[in-house]
C-alpha cells in the first residue's frame, strides 16, 4: 500500500476514484493501470476545447480568409465525381 500511496500522491482523490471506477480490466488494476487511466482522462480533457472556443477560432479563421468557400467545395465535388466516375480530374 505504501508503494500505491507514493505513486498516487500526485493525483487528486477524485481522479483516483474515477479511474478505479472506469478501469475495465479483467483483474484488479495495478497502480500503473490507474495512473494510465488518469493520464488519458487528463489528455482528453485538455484536447476537448469548449464549443465557444471552437467557434471563436472558426470566426478568426474566416476573418483571415483561411476557411474553404462554397466554390472550393463545389470544385472539390467536381474533381471527386470525375475521379470516382471516370475521366481525368485535370480536364
């Protein structure tokens, strides 16, 4: 138990409890299994931006002209049709 305490002291109790509940292994988890679950959850939380941040980023990209236009999508669809259904996409 001392080894477990030492390995888990860097994590909050809530994180440890959630990781133990989420562990989906066949046998009792090792401390490394638990820390792995916690680290994956932390990584997922860090990469899941809130919707408002996403929309703000999209608005900024639109202002900077970095978003595809309807014409860009129409051209892409036409190239796909030619490639998928015959013909040379460079015609």
